[in-house]
C-alpha cells in the first residue's frame, strides 16, 4: 500500500539536492527546482484528494497552507535560490508535518487509507 512516508523521504532527497546544487553552482539546478515543484504539487493534490474523500474537518485550513507554500516556491527563480530559502522551505515542512500532516494521517489510518 502507498504511504506518505516514502513521499517525505523523497522530499528530503530533493531538498538536499537543491541545497547541494545551489551552494555549489552545479548545473541542473533549474531542472531540480522544477522537479521539486512538480513533486510538491502532486504530493499536495494526492493528500487533498484523500482529505476530501474522507471529509476531513480541517481540509480548508490545510489546503490554504498548501496553497501558500506552492505560491512561495513558484515565485523563486533558480538563480535566486540559496541556502536561506531552502532552509525556510525545510523549516516549513518541519512545522507542517507534525502539526498538520500527522493529525490527518491518523484519520487516514483510521479509515484504512494508510498503513
């Protein structure tokens, strides 16, 4: 069964790669940033779909947080990306996961959506 845990591991890999490329000026940063954006967009779409299907009571608030993050990452060009911005994105996730995703995860588990 598909789980969010594997998605979050991929997220960490992408954030680390963005950080490495941004700090070293490595070729491919724009492509990695595009991959990161697509990954986040798909992750949010999946999560939001599951929340709607189970009538999650905090869906609107949760979606608004996703929308703000998506807007934030869409405004940054690859040539503007630096460790400060990537750190802010990582901090957002470190806050969002335990306080927003974890409660919805327990509800998803209760209706057999997650392992």
